[in-house]
C-alpha cells in the first residue's frame, strides 16, 4: 500500500451526528490489510475474514488482554481503498477516544473497552456507516488455532506415535500427551509415564503396559483387550466403556474397585460375586457371562451389555437407562421396577414380551397399544405417556417409578382419558399423576395413594 497521507476531511454518520477527522494525523501501518475480490461489485466486501485473516496476524498484533472486533462492510472492492481504510480507523479511534484501535489484517484490535463501545454503538443503531460505507455486522471473534497450526499439531502427534511404536526416541515421559484414537496395539509402554494422557478410543490391545503410570489418564473407550496391566497404576483413570476383555490385571495393579469388579465380571463371570447395588455405569460388560447374577438395584446406566448372558438374573430395581442391551439374553430375567428409559433393545435381544412392552411404553408411549387385560405389575412406567390408552382390566399393581424414595412412583406419567376399570392398582402409589377423565369403576385401590390426583372422576 502507498504510505501517502490524505488530508481530506472524512465523516462517520451516526444518529447523533457526524464525526470528523483528518487522517493525516492518524497514519497507520497496514501492510497486512487485504480485501477479497467478490464475484461482482454489488456483493458485500467482508473486511474481516473470520476464518483466515485472524490466523496469521492475531497472535502477532494482540496480546492476551485484547480482543478482536470484526466488521463486515458493504460495497464493491473499488469502494474500499487504502485511503478509506485509513480514514475508517482514524474516525473510530476518535469516536472511542482510543488511539490503540487499528486494522490488523482487516480485524480491529484494541482495548476491550474501546471495542465494546464500538459494538454497543452498532447494536444500539447509532453506528450505521463509516465514510458512507454501511456496516452490516459487528461481532467479536476469538483467536482460533489456524489450519496450519492444526496441521502441524497433527504431524507432531503422528510423529510421536511413530516414535512410540518404533521406540526410536526412547521417550518414556508422555505426561498429558494426546494419543487419542491412536493404534498402539502390541506396543511396549512398560513403565511409561502417561499421567493425564489422552488415550480415549486408543487401540492398546496386546500392548505391554506393565508398570505404566496412568494416573488421571483418559482411557474412555480404549481397547485394552489382552493388554498387560500388571503393576500399572490406574488410579483416577477414566475407564468408561474401556474394553478389559482378557486384560492382565493382578494384585499389584492399582485400579478403582469399580473397574476391578468390571474386569472380573467380564473375564470370570458373576459366579462368586454379589454385585447387587454396585455402580457399573458406563462399564463395558459386552458378552459377559452374568446368568443368574444378583444385579438388583445396580447402577448400569450407559453400560454396554450387548451380547451379555443375563438369563435368570435379578435386575429388579436396576438402572438400565441408556444401556446397550442389543443381542443380550434376558430370558427369565427379573426386570421388576427396572429403569429401561433410553435402553437399546433390538430384535436380537431375548426378552419376555411383558418387559419388551414396558420398554416400548417408556420410550415410545402407549399410542397404538391396547393395554386392556395386560399385566404391567411391578413395571417401572415413570414418565411413560399413556394418554388415551385403554387400560381396562389391566394389572398395574405395585407399578413403581425409577426413584425409590419418590412418594409418587407414577408421577409425571400421563394417563389422562385412560380406561382403568377393574384395573389392579392395589398398593400402587399414583399420587400427583395426571388422571383427568380416568375411568376407574370397580377398581380395587386398597392401600393406593390417591393424594393430589387432578380432576379425578369416579364413575
């Protein structure tokens, strides 16, 4: 750009008047300014190229205390010349009384107070154009890592992974390293320092991890099949959904009791264990042999139970919300009061029709179902939409909710206009349930809690 000063008077139009300044007093270095050529002169010229211009100059021209403000200015490229760009900055400096305002690759950088004032002026409608150039948009942009930086980071990551695999560098200190989604199968990481490292969804199958330190490491979704974890320190490690099938864990392995139990259940089955009430949330228990296991009241939300043998198991009161039960064998399994909200059940899941129906009602509502004479006793129907469903002669005795302490186990269930004449509801607390226009003629309600029912109509 030419460095000639321009002494012409320029103005910025606002609702409250005009700002005038001679830009000869405010010459600004602008070697990095560039304006992209639009396809036609009628298209808007975006003075601030958010995706590209910030990448190369933001870190060079601003410190951590500064922000960047982007202006989109309408008009053809011939209308945004060097003189006008200089004048715009000069006038904005005067308007904000902030001489630090400058163009940084077509992004305004300056003090937070000055930039905030410009933004407020635009949002209030006072700052509508500068030098007869309409301002279409004003918003803050955050410094982002450039594509070049991302590419460099990916190359560094790939290089590090290659060095680990080939043992070329002999580097054993990998604290806080990003090794996510890497393929480190059969790699020797014995005694490596992996404190705080990101190993999420990393393939560590058959790897030698003996004596490695994984404190606070992220191993969520990691493949640890057949990995040697003897003597490894996994304290505070995130092992959600990690595959521990055939992994070697011994007495010297430091690991939370939850994950040691998961490892035992996956590899040795439930025999000799009493996991009732245990926290097994987000555990990978796929294909586990859990037939006849006492998992009553267990926390299994988000657990992977795909292909698991749960035949004859006691899952009463368990939380299976968002659990994967595809291909699981639930033949003769007790699912009384079990929370099946969001659980994945498919055609390959072996499950009694009663509990498949409960699962459908909880997740998809009762529309299209005729529940007359249906046995829904002991079912967890919390949150189920049963509006308009025919429940005539249905057995809802002892139906409860997911919250054991709730005084209204079927609260939030919509059963308005349902027909429940002669329904078995003894000892079924349904306080606070929405029951407008419900028909309950001849229904036995011995010990039932009917407090706070809305618009109850007994016929």
